[in-house]
C-alpha cells in the first residue's frame, strides 16, 4: 500500500521571499482607483443582467464605463513620464 504524504519543505506559500516587494505594492496602490472602477463596472453589469434592462441600469453601466475610461487615462498620464525613453515602440 502506498501512502500519500505531503513534504513540508515543498510547501512555500508563506515563505518570506514570496511576499510582494515595495515596488509591487506601490504599483498596486497606483492602480487601485482603476481596480475599484473596474469593480463598479462589473457590479453595474451584474445588476443589469439580474432583471429586464431599463434606463437606470443603462445609465449606471455607462457611468461606470466612463469612470473606468477616465481612470485608465489618468493612470496612463501618471505613468507616461516614468517609462524610460528608448527601445522598440
């Protein structure tokens, strides 16, 4: 009979070196307004799918989409100056 066991050394999900670095956390923080806008858009779409479409749902979805697009533009404008020049375009 073969026993199935786990190897403790192979399980490294909580190892110190797997934690996000400061630069990664800063990038997430910069992108958080866009992430929240995406969540609002998904919420609006789910609400609209839950029942027959109406004008309020359409406005809510359009408003959420406009917010997503605005946040994408803001993020692009903020990070445009941080990308080093050169390289293939």
